[in-house]
C-alpha cells in the first residue's frame, strides 16, 4: 500500500464513493495506520434501486449455466492476481498459510460453485424438484415443486476474521441463484474486502452492479428491504440476535441466515492411548486450531474433551508443542502464528480469558516465554496461546458460555463417554465437533447423539488422516452452520446454498403443462414424433418432448441363453425351470440387463452422428418381469437439455437426458430409466 494511507471506498450503484477520511484502520502487526474508512454517508435507497432495477434484470437474462461460467472465469482472474491480495492481507496479522485459507480458499469456493452449477443445474432459471406426484387416477393431473430466483437482493454481513473467504463463500451461491449482492464486511479488515471487490469490478466478468460494497456502517439498509430479499450474517451470536429482531425483517418475513461463533469441541475417544496415531492426531488438531489465524476461526476448537486418565498426557503434549510455536510478524522467517486482527480484539480476548480462568488452571500462557518477534510488534495485537484446564466441566457453566475468540482452548476431562457427549451438548449448538477414535462403534454412538447439536462432525482416525481437511475447515460441498448458539442457519452445503436464494413453489398441472413449466418432460404429456431419429439431431435441434416409439422385439429362450453366456450371469431365475416355478413369478424370466441391452438395440441409431457418448443411466427400475415369448417395445423421449456452452478443451456440446420406457405386449411398463448423452452442437461455418 502507498505511504499515505488510502481512504477506502464503497462501491454503490456502479460508482466508488468516499474521499473524506474517517476511522483509522491499523496494522495488527505493528499498529501503523493502514487505511481510513470514508466519512461520506451512503444512500441505501439508491443502492437497492440500482440492484433491483439494473443488476437483477441483467442477471436474469442469464441462466444458471451462464452464471456458473462467469464464476469460473472470475475465479481464474482472481487467482492470477492473488499476490496483490496476499500483500494486503499481511496487515491483518495473518501468516501466509492463514491468508491462503482466506484468499485461495475464497477463490476455490468460486471454482467449486462454478463446477457444481455446471454439473447440477439446468440451462434455465427454473429448477424442478421432482419427480412429479400423480394427483389423479389417469395421470393427467400432477403436482411437483419448482425453485425460481427470488427476484430480490442479498445482503451479506461478514466477520473480520476471513474478509475475502467470508465474502466469496456467500457471493458465489447468491450470484449462481441470480441474486445481486450488497456486501458489508467487518470494518477492522475491510481493506482486504475492498481490494478484492476492486479486482472483481476491474475484471468486467460479472454483471455490473451485482456486487456492491459497504465500507462502514449499514445504516438503515435492513429497514429498506422487501419480502423477496435475503440477509445472511457471520459473526458473534450476540450481534446475530440483535439483527435478527429487526422490525422490518420480522414484519416482512425476510429470511435471515446466521452463522455465529460457537464453542466447538473435539473429543478424544476412550479407546485412544498415548502412542496411538489417533492420540497424536487429536493433539495436532487442537494445536492447529489454537494457532491457525491466531485462533480467530468460528470453527476453532474451544473445548478439548479428553478421558480423565489422559488429561496429563494430553496437557504435556500440548504444552510441549505450544512452546515451539514462533509468534510475531509473519514477514519474519519461521513465524507460525501472527496477531489478532486489532487492538480491540486483543482487549476482548484478554477480558474473556480472565473470565475463563476463574476457578480453572492455566496450563500454558503468557508466562511461558511469550515474546513476539519483529520490528514494532510491541504496538501489534499479539496474544499468547492460552491453554486452560477445567477439571469439573459438568458444573462449570462459564466454559460452555464464554468464548475467547483467539488462541485459547480449555481441556475438560470426562469419566464415561456419555459424559463427554453431555459436555459437548452444553455448548448449546456448535458449527463443528470432532471425535478422534479408532473404534467404529464409538464413532457411531457419538454421531447419533452429537449430530443434534452440531452442524458438522469430523470423525478422525488413522485411515482418514492423510486426506482429512481438518476440524476447522468448512468445505463448499458440505453444510457450514449449526443449531442453537451457532445461529441455526446453513451456509454452503453444495447446491443447498444456492436454493437458499431461490423460492420454492408447488405447481399443479397436466403433464403437458408441467413439461412446459419445468423444461423437463413429464410422462403422459404430449410428445413430438417426426421422421428424423432423435439421435440424428444436433443439440440445438433437439426439443423437450422429441420422441421415438421403436419397433417391437419378442424375447426368446436363445436370447436368455446367449446373454447368460456373454455376461456369465447364470442366476437360477433365468436358467432353472423347476426352481423358477417356486418364485413369485412362477417361471423363468429374462435378465434385467438383457432388457436394457435389447431396448438399446431398438432405439439406438448406429451410424456416426451428433451423439458423442452415453455416459450413464439414472433412476433405473425393473418394474415387471419379462418372460420367454414376451414382446417388448421402447419409447425414447427427450427429458431435459443442458447447454454447457463452448469450452476450449472440448467440441461444442450439451447434455441431453432421455426418458426411456420399455413396455410389454400388454402395454405394461417393464423397465424405466433415464439415459444421459453428450450431444454435439452444429458445426460452425
């Protein structure tokens, strides 16, 4: 950053606002002034009007697939410029590995949602949550659910500890859902969020106005929101509670998703002894969660629950390893733990440690050689790793209520394993818990009882360890959130997070109407039959409902015998006449997979053409048996299409799912499934 501290600016309604210095933001490492917030007020009415009137219509001109492609391009753009962000992130007191979580973890979330969107969402703006349910006797009245964009604005209020990851992990599913975002980062580290948003705007890769940035307070923003809007929050449980009761949010039933700090725990199983790999894994997890990001993680281990017989061994191992951690300016070689985010945070952690220490034992702390290294670190926001021991945690409520949001953890002994689970539950809801054990039955018992109080559970043993992402690492494909104190919300969780920004609606209609509404063929609806075989059409030429009714084929004993010889499947139902008579079918029947193969022979167009590959079957069911002498016929119908755009590494193509119904001579369904094919687009002139 320049010698003269910059004035951070808000990006509102397509322009950067802010010239007048206001609050000073200081380096967590040495206390030097890094930047100022701006003094200009923000017109949140203008901000919302721009989001609704400009960004929203432009977003909805794109479909899920197109927005996913934009997220991927943006992720690649930011990754190429990550070093700019690392340089700025250093002012937060973060080490390079800490900033990696924030910067590359955030960019990785963009990549992840781009990939999930391309794989799981349609090339439209409506998601069908099928299958449809028949509501009438003749199959001409169906009911189902659809998800559509809410046509509102997402307001994201983020915490100070991960200014970039926290922003991007909310932005990615919002944008994919077609919702413009207004982001309010925590002020203390807002200079990192501002730098990221500037790069996003400079990229020109997303819809203009779809990401607005607030530096400073959120004013009357929540009071101006409407029924179609969404608010998400990450931060303290107390702040979440105060925002949740905003009169406008309550009056308009505006969804409020909270991810709050919680007293997460890690439990060492009663089966683990010193010397076991699992013992070392437990110690390493606690140590990592105390030192990574200087303990400023909403998922950090605050309560380490161990068998009473192992307390001394665990305490000794942790003290030994904590003493080896080099603390100070992350620019100094060998430093493994940096500073807290601000002097205010330093004072807050100190006050909470004082509360936690009452009546408990200090096992490791400032007295044990705490001496941060680096120039000017005396003015920084460093805090000593602090390990406490609460010998009677069942009766000490403070250790289950007070969280020191820093490098602080409390050891808690238990006698019986159910006592350990009772201690875990006293946190009143957590984002994550972990159980380190080598016994499957202990793991099963723990998850059954602890899942009600946790958003995520890590079961760690020597087998999982080499690939484990660790206790404190939320992943884009898994839920991030938790019950009770943890906020009761869900961030991330794969496509579940996207659905948070979509509106679910039940629809009742005829199959033909439901096909038109969902963009997905419903059985019983009208089909389109023409002289061109569906497999001879390019992707652009295929329409939902395009269908082929095949010729018929009578199944013979020779078919069954030959298929058995080819496949090696000599199951008695296909070959033993006497045994087959004693079954529910009363006779020999054809192999189910022969029926699939025979159906393919009926509908496949064998010559080279636009179909590039068949890469799977979905929803396969064998409904009725096929016996010797039965005649089968297949109907192939285009069920849905997904345009995956044009990629440089592949020929232009799309995905087509075909509904297949195989029936017998009585018109009875014998097999039902979807075939997935890659279909080429028309060659470009």
